[in-house]
C-alpha cells in the first residue's frame, strides 16, 4: 500500500524505505538541499526522553491534543507516569490519552503512526508497562479501524530509562517513515529501541 507524505519534498531530499518515499532529517541533508516542513506532531507530557525530538525541524509541538490537526504522518504522545500511584490508574491514564487522540483522527487525514512514549512509574516493573502498553496499543489500533476505517500503527515505548534522547528521536523518525502495515501495534522497552538501529523491532511479529 502506498502512503502519501504530508509534505512534498524534492527527490534529492528524500529517502526510499520499504517502498515509501519520506523526508529525511535535517542532520542528513546536503548543503544544497532543503529542509521539509514538519510532518510529525508532538503532544502530551514533557518527558526527558523526548527533548531531542521536540527540537527537530520535522516536528511541530502542540500543547493541547485537540490542537493536533493537519497533514501529519506521525504523532508522538508523551505520558508522565511518575505521579501515578496504582497500576489500575496507570492503565486508565494510557487508555484515556490514546482515546483522546483517536477521537481527533479525522483532523489528521494522513496519519499513519502513533507513538505513545511513557516515563517510569514508581515501584512498577518495566515489563508491566510493556504488557499494559501492548494491550492499550492493540485496542487503539482496532478502535481507529472501527471508527475511521483507517490503518494506523500504534507503537508504545517504555522510555523511563532512556539516557539518549537523540537515539530515540532518530528511531521514531525512521519508524514513522515506514508504511504502517509493517508495524500494526507493538510495545517496546528502551533497551529494545536502543539496540535496534534500523527500527525493525517488533515487526517480525506481524509478518
């Protein structure tokens, strides 16, 4: 399935990956090439792990999730769980954050990816966050299909231990360039992301 990009770019400033053409990050452009307009929208809580992507030229930051609209290919949602007291409450926070975004998917006609990035939760194993994130991501993916007839990949990243925001920003950007059919929904730890240079983690589950 061919996925159109939210912003047209010159062929000299694009990369062909998995059959799709996508704009490249500004750091990879030659001196004579032009930087594309933002094609990723960032919203939600301010996490340390998201500091690098926040200042990327490919990203537009919106304070209110309801303000996310336009020709964006990917959305990144930060979720701070540091003040959540119970696992049940954490699950509800994740569900509510995703549902709020699903509700405005009609404002994002070219959306192909949602990245839900969480911080650490006190006294809670990272693997529990992965399990909860996997369930929430799967339901969100299905809800988008049912509500809007759209196939949007949902990736949950437990990034509480992230010590290299630049790597996370690059990974999200690489993943977002791919056609969503390769990703479906998946939940990953920071270690899995950090060791996955080509942003392929989790894809084999769906092939």
